[in-house]
């Protein structure tokens, strides 16, 4: 995938990993980067193009696909934690929101932009996933379930868009130093590191990014017996 001269859309691009993706794309020579966000005024970078996009709103998604008809790289980054309920107590509103944003939002945006990518030569879809795609947690089962579903969806999109020549990249990482992980003192990698590794994968036509040692360790142990994976 040639990033130089490309046009990209990054959802949730006003902060954190999304903003790092936008900066990395521009640094690698992208000609234009749309920042898809709920509130365009929250976008502070003058060299990106703010685009109103709530991934849970079908009308806004359809409108964004019409406006951004020149996109060749779609980065599905918008996400929420949904950690308001533990396994055995608490309301389920947060987990439902996590599924709506992380899973259905990714599906909705990918579906809308698939024909755009096809018209523009195939391009690429990047889905920001997580180490939690593979490990359920009693403290935050909603988030983990949404990421597991998003991982499955990523594979489905990869197969479904193969005929039109679209590269589909799944990006997995442990804790990243953003607002979403501010609650923990666990080791974290930077959003810039995730973005740079993803750019490398795009440039090399690689389908997966394993951004840190813990993620690589867990992925390697998925074929082991249940309970053998660290943190499972």
C-alpha cells in the first residue's frame, strides 16, 4: 500500500491513537487526512480535514461516505471502553455502548466506505483492535467482548473485500498511553508507536500489527489449553 499521495479517513482522530494515526499518515506523505469526529470543533490540527462522523449514526456515516469519496485508506479507530459493569453487577449500558461503537460502528463505516475504496483502486482498511480481543476480563467483559467481535469482523471484512483488492489490517496492542487507559499504572506504549508500526504494516502490505511484547506473547499462546494465556 502506497501511503504517499493517498487520501485517508481516521475515525476518532481528535485525540489519542486516532490523532497519532492522522499525524503518522501525514508524515508518511498522505495528501489529505479526514478527521472523522462527533464534534469537528474538537479537531485542533490545521492540516487535517474535520468531518462530522458519529459512527453510531447511520445518516452521518452515509453522509461522510458521500463527502469523502476520494478516500483510499480507512482507519476505524473510534472506540469506547464500556467498562461501567463488571461481570456480576452493574448496569449493561456501558457494554452495550461498547458493542455499538467498537463493533457495529466499525462494521457500519466499513460497509459504507467499501464501495468508495473499490472505486479508488482497493486501498486499505485499518481496524484498531486490542489485546483484549483474545482475553476476557471479569472486570470489563463488555469491552473485551466488543473487541473480540471486532476482531472476527476484521477477518470477515478481509475476506469480503479481497476480490476488490482491499488490504485489511488488524492492529492489536496492550495498554496505550491515552485517556482510555489513564486509570491504570500498568506498562503502556505510546500512541505514536502504535501509529508508526501500523504505517509500516500498510507499506509492507501486512495484515496484522502486534504492537508490544505482551500482545505478541498472548497471540503466540492462543493455541494453548484454556487458561494458559497470561491474564485469561
